[in-house]
């Protein structure tokens, strides 16, 4: 397998609320237009995992677009933009909340209460080439669960999603990006790959079950987004990763 370093971008909600997990439809459209005009090839996570597993050939300028939580505005706002440029995407859904709202315990109080994709919409999107991955039953922090509870969260979400769309679910995204050796082991035993929120590109020597991603929060400036394939962008992400580590350490003191 050739060496590679692939951006896997994490989006959440495509809306104009200005929240920390939101990307405006206008910015998202400009980002997708840039990728299209500059020859990027948008893969689903399943595509990437299959290429890696089979020592296959990557297309030119590969990128993976992921959407956590399964917001209903993916259907209304993201899908038309993706369709215009013929891009694929992977959506991670919280199975016990599909058709409801993102009001699971643990959400910051300043996040807007927003509707999530219904099972009918998920099946329609699946039939039209959107990949779906599991994101837990209740978006619980798996590192705070007992081993049995974590197993129910992970395997229950996989089973519910597979029952709904009628096909195998290949990927998992850890809620809040949090994992430990036990949850990683469960993911490795039941999926082909799993995504974290560790900030960075996914490289050929990286772990398939703690895959790095690039949070869209850091990419809202189009000039930064346009540097995706440059060394300057890699330095920017390294700086952001260091700053996140410092803030996390300060909170734990």
C-alpha cells in the first residue's frame, strides 16, 4: 500500500445558527466547490477502508466527508450541495434518537435543539449512495460506561442501523470522540474502522480504529480550507492540536 495522508473532515450540523458544531450552508457550498474544482475525489469511509484492506489504489486527491449525529439538515442543505458536485459522504447516526432531536444528555446548553434524520430519510439516502455508520444508541460517553453498557451502546446501534437499511454497517464514530482500550477493542471486533476526534489527517501508518479527523470548526475560513494539501496546513493543524492539548490539561488541573 502506498503511503498516504488523507483528510477526513468532521461536519455536524449544516445551518446558520453559528454554534460550535454548525457550518453555514453558504460556507459548506464554497468548500465543496473548491474541492470539486481542484480535483478532489470524495470517498465514503467504507470506500477508504476497502482500499486500505485490499491494498488497493487510491484515486487522485482523496478526501472523506463525515457528518456526526445525523442532523436532518444534512438532507435539506448538505445533500443538494453534494449532489451538485457528485460527492459521496458518510453519516454517523445516534440510533435511539433518529426521527427525534439532539437532546441526549451531555450536550452543552448553548447548542440549538435540532431535528435528526428519520429512518425513512436514512433509507432514502442509503439508496442514493450515502453511507451510514453507527454513533451509539444514546450518544453516551463510552469511557464512562461499564463494559457491558458500552457493548450494548456500540453493538445495539450497529444492529438497529443494519436492520433499518438492510446492509452491513462498516464504520463507527466514538461519541464525543472518546475511547479507551476496551471500547477500541469492541470497535475492532465489530467494524472495519472507527473514527475519533483526534485532530489530524489519517495516515497510512495510523490505527484504523482511532482514525484522525479534521473538525470543520477549524476550517471555516476558506483561505485555511484551500490550504488542505499544503505543508502550511499541516503546521496549522499541529498548532491547533497543541493548543487543544494545553486547554484540556488546564481544565483537568
